[in-house]
C-alpha cells in the first residue's frame, strides 16, 4: 500500500513539474503563477474526482439491481470469493466489449462494463472478466490507475494548447522553439506514465482474477473474444486506455513497446501456465 501511495504522489508531482515548465515557457512569471493555480486545482480534482470524471467521459450509468439482477448476483458472489466489498455496477453504452474498475478505495469502487461485453460473452467468460476487475480493486490498483489516466489526459490537452498558443502568439520575444519542444515531450511523458504501471498491474490482475474464479481459461477465452471483436472506441480519451481490460484505442500501426497493455499472446501464455498449476 505504501508503494502505491508513493507512486501516486510521484505522478502528481510529475504533472505539477511539467505544468510549471509549460506555464513559464508560455507566459514567464505570470504564466508560472497561473500554472501553479491550475496545478493545485487539477491535483485536488484528480485525487477526489478522477473516478467520477472517468465515468462521465465514458457516459457510464449506474445499473440498478432490478435492471440486471443476474449480473449483480454474479458480481456479489465473486466479491465474496475475493474477500472484498461488492463494488457498484455501471454500464457504458458502447457496442465495443470492454470493462474497467475505478474508485478511490474499496468502499468507493466501481466496475463498469460495456453493453458490447454483456452481449458478447458467456456467463463463464464474464466471470473471468469481472474477477479481473475485482483483482484490480483487491490489489489497490484503481486509484493509481485512474489518477495516472487523468494526468495523462491533462498532459495531452496541455500539449495541444501549448502548440497552438506558441504558433499564434503575438509575443515575438517568446521562445517558440522551447514551447514547441515541450508540447511534443508532454504526450511522450503521458505515455511513459501509463507504461510505468499498466503492464505489470494487468499481469497481476490476470493472475489474481484467475485465482478468484479458479478458472484461468475463462479469462483467456474472454480476452480472445474481446480482442477479435474490438474496434476503436467511438468516444472517450485514448489517455484513459490503461484503465480497461483491453486497450479500446489500440492501433496496428503502434509499436508494441509503447502499448499500455501486455500483448494478447503474452497474457494467454501466462494464463495457460496458471491453468496447469491449478
């Protein structure tokens, strides 16, 4: 837990540092002051409201028990097996099969699933996916993952703002080259933030989730279906892709080394090893 909290503060401090640099490059002392104010607001918002922001971005709505009692019962059973409090259930109105967990703690945790996931998977496969998300909650990944995603999104937005500000600035004394370089480095920094935590946490969630269900094959079969049926998410922010069980914004043109998720083949290989040991 201490290690996770340390990572969270490192991420927040990284955002603070980059914001201050961008602010100073864009507006000198005044820009630095404004950036400092924005930093305080963003850091507080990221810590307390990042889960709500993520749910809003993906248009997720709470699922009442009366609407999907079987899904609620399934999640409750898996939560008992995982020895954690049953999280709230939310539905994302997207035909693309996917899911993520968010929330500041176990008491505020949420599991969000897409309509496409419910339509595609069998109950057994759905158990595997839900157990994976519960593993993120049990491993206390969700706050760190959500905050890092919001930070990454913020960095990308600021980079775009910095580029356009530099290009159209009437201040001839401003260091255009410096600002443009920073605007290029910011998205790279955002990607590295996600890469630093995403892959290892996904592997661990696969393993812990499989122990919850005692059925690694259910998750591996679900991942194959999700991967083969997924298209680019029609709404949302690519910076939040590390929250999902499968990257909803992946592109075949992207270099695998820069992916926030392990490859499907690598995850399947590990899950097969787990199946032999259980």
